[in-house]
C-alpha cells in the first residue's frame, strides 16, 4: 500500500477562483499535482498548469514565509499566495514536481513509422523499457547465431553421410566384378567358349549397370578406382 504524501499546514491569502477570503489550508503534493484543502472547500492544481513557482518572501504576519505560485486556470493567470512555516518546503516540492513535468512534456515524440499514427500525448519509453528492448535484441541475435551454427553442423553432417553412403556400394561392386573377372579368366584357361561368353556378358552387364552412378560425389577411393579399371577392359567408362 502506497503511503499518502504529508500535508503541509499553510495560510491561504488568495489566488483560487471564487475564494477571496484568507483561510488555513492543508497542502499535499502528489506526483502530478498539488491539492489545497480549506474549511469546506478545496482545489486541485496540476503541475502542467503552473507557470512559475516564485521565491519565498517574508510573511506579512511574521510567521514563516510567503510563497507566490503563478498558475493558469480557466480565465487567465492567477497568483496563488500561501504563507507559513512550511512555505520553503512547499516551494522545493513544487519546483521539483513542475520541473519533472516539463521535462516529460518537452521530450520529442518518437518518429512514426510509415502508415502508423502516433497517439497524441505518447511518451517516450523509460530507461527500463529501453534496457528491456536491448536485452530482447541481444537474446534474439544470440538465438540466430546459435541456430545458424546448428544448421551449418547439420548440413556438414548430411554431406559427409551422403558421401560415405554413396561410396559404400563400390566395395560390394568391386567384389562382384572380381568374381566375374575370375569366371572370365577360368573360362579362358579351360578354353570353354560358352563359359567365356557368359562370363564376358555378365561383366559387361554389371559395368553398364554401374554407369548410372557416373558423376556421383562418392565416386572416389580405391574401390571405385579398381572398378573403373575393370570396366574399362570391356569398353565401359566410369567417372
């Protein structure tokens, strides 16, 4: 629960519309205004309507000081006159409140985005709001960097796996062509024309099947080189 501001005991000498007689009043100063409360009446004056807070002067009755406050209600400027021992304290509070209000009012409005209307009276962001926005921007930037790094790692992993996966069949193809080459050599040694024809056709068919892999990124390594050399003997070029 927020504590109420303390009330200052002063003597009213004039300056409020409709109140011409002196009276003892209590004055409370809030964040955006100060209030006078007399016997059966009261007045609330916003800091935005205060023109000037004067300097304390000696009070005519010798009790404390006399404080003039120039303000502008409807109908023109008036000078509020308050006297008493708390006049100096009131002057400090009013001067501080009026200066703070003017500082806020004098801040430039943010530049509106194209097609966007800035509402009248919009105040610039406070220090903690600017800090919050800065922290959000830093967090978003860090997340973007982390996500980019993760995508790069994922892409490299996929590339490596693709290459290794694509090159894995050449070992099996090398073994299969080796068997066909052995059959071909055995048929020659036996001088078996039918077996020689079958072995040669099987080797040629297998090499032609391997032509579908031409240009693949996995066409590297010792297994591929051996397969390419073997297929070259039957007129099939692999690359």
